[in-house]
C-alpha cells in the first residue's frame, strides 16, 4: 500500500484551505446534490454516516478494497497517486459538496487513488447497502450518478486532450480552472503555490513561473500573495481548449 512521502507539499495547502470557500468554478461542478430534489437530498443525508478526518489523515489509500461514496461537507481533500520512488501525481483538490469514490460501489475494483485530508474534513459516507437502496428507491439518484460520472469523464477527456495536443500554457490554464474556487467576495481564486501547481502538471517550477507571468501580462489572471485570481473565464477556457 502506498504511503505519502514526508516531502509531499501538504503544509502550505493546509494553511490556506480554510480561507477559500470551495465552490467549484462554472463548468466543473461535481456536487451530486445539484441534480437531486430536496426529498432525495434528505434521503441521502439520512442514509449517510458522518465521519471526521483530521488534517493529514487518510480517507482511503490506493489499493484499499473498502467501498463507499464520500461527499465532502467541510474541508479540502487531495486525490493523488504516488510511486514507490516517491514521485507523486495529484489528480485534484475536492471541497464541500464534491463526491469521490462513488464508482467503487458500481465497479468492483480496488480504489485507484489516495484521498488525504488537507485540513480537518467532515464527510457524509454512504456505504454499499445504503447506496444500493438509494439507487433502487430513487431513480433520480441513479440519474444524478450518471451526471456525476459524465462530468468526471469530460474533465478527464479535457486533461488527456490538452496534455497530448495542447501546449504547456493550455495544460496549466486547464489546471487553474479545475482548482479555482470562489472566495467570499465572489472572485475565482486558486490557492496553490507554483511548486504545487508544478506537481499537478508534472513540469518544473520554473516553467510554471514563466507561464503564470505570461498569463498575468495578458491580463487573464492577477497574482496575489499566495494565490492567483482568474479574471477572464471565457478567454481562459478558450486557451485551455476547454470543450
């Protein structure tokens, strides 16, 4: 089973995670509740068990066989995969409302990623029996799962297409869009360092710095201390080949 290296960049993310309301940017919404009526939302909440995970704790790890659907209520979860040699790939950061590991309840396979709490995390956990009952009793819940998986597949397709066909700025902009969250003032903000962003895109920090400075010069983003503000969403999506 893969364990997170002590050198993985967690501390700086921990310090900033609570300062941003983790509302997904337009077009990257993955909260299953958006497709559910109040009645079915209540059914999911009733079927779920609340779970608290301290900052730095694992929700699950790569290769685990325990299956459940997790919905984040508070805090930030990092999805990643690490090789034996310590090289890490970060898939994304998930915040309040976002769901993970639902596919493990449909496809009987070990979990393909590690989910770690970057700060104190509160979860709704729906186990296999409750999950199957929700699918049986509420067709609306089943349809919402299809919407969730379709959104995830679209995001993955965009990542693969941009990685293969796009240039480095396209790859970086796509990641910025995926990581953007609205702050209390309604601004779209990304609160990762250049080093952390380099881990997402698998390039050097110096390459990240050059592209970020160029995007700022174009007026597409604004650089703040410890964060990046996205200014022109449509232009950024076009640059990322966001289909």
